[in-house]
């Protein structure tokens, strides 16, 4: 049994991954992680729907590959932490260029935007786009609903 000298030490321990597992139990934490991942996936789905609703395509037909590529990973133990990921299936989220160039990872392109090297043609959403930042918006919304106190981070893993 671990001993604590004061409430501050106890509070720090309870806030740590090891303390949370001690207090809640690993099974309850896994259930909470799954619930949180489902919430984040739902929010990201809604944000992508907002992006699709923000304009009508003219030059191409939407496949909705990105919207349908959202996935939730199994929970894994990393050190003394449990982790779960909400991510995009690479195959479904990669889209061929309509101009014959290299395929693009649609999640990055829609989130962060793009710009052609040749800026002689300036057509918004075709030759340049500022990005919709749906990942950051989703994280912000998740954090307002995060009843578990989980920490969330944005990363790009292949």
C-alpha cells in the first residue's frame, strides 16, 4: 500500500496514469477510453459533415472516402499508460490527384489546406485552400465534453 504525506501528493498520484488505474481499475479505464474514443469519432464525423456542407463541388464528385475512413484502434499499453487512437484508414483517406499528380492524404489536405507552387492561377478551393481545421475543432469540442479528464493529442502516424 502506498503512503502519502499530504493531500497534494495524493492528488498528484490520483492524476497520474498509475493512480487512475489504482482508483478506477484497468477494466473501468478501458471502458472509459472506448467511450471517449467513440465520442471523439462522432465529433470528427460531424466536423467532416460540416466541411462537406460548407461548399458544393463543381469539378469532381465526392467519394466521402475520408468521412467513411474513421477508425478506432484497440487499446494498448504504452509504459504505464493505456492509449487508444481515433484515426483515418490510410487507403480510404488517400485520394488521387485530379490533375494527375501524387495522391494526397485527404485528412491533412482538408485539415491544413494546400497551395499550388504556381500561383498564377488563383482559384480558392482549387489552387489554394486555407484548411478547415476539423481535427483541432474536434479536439476543442471533445475537451468541453471530456468528463473523464483524458488528455488528447494530435499526431500523424503512418
